[in-house]
C-alpha cells in the first residue's frame, strides 16, 4: 500500500483459516517512511486455532497519521 498524501489513514486486516489448519498464524503491516530509513510494524494480528475442528477468524485495525 502506498499513501499518496499527508493525512489520516485507516488500515484494516482480516484473516480466516479453514477448519483443517490448526495452529498459530500471524499477519503484520509494516510502514516504511519515504526516505527508507525505518520500517515500523503498525498493525499485527495473531490467531491461534487450537483445534482443526473450527475455522479461525481474526482481524484488527488502526488509524495512522502519515506526514512524509
């Protein structure tokens, strides 16, 4: 994702794992500033499906301000 201007942006992620995929999963959104001098994880979502009998659904959101 590229932010085309300065301002506030809402970032949403969601993931769903089928019933046959028990275990731990993680997704992260990383923001890299325009100079490329830093990478920052701005949103991380983790889900643990303890059983292969159920579907695991998880998600998260954050509001960020971009000024460069």
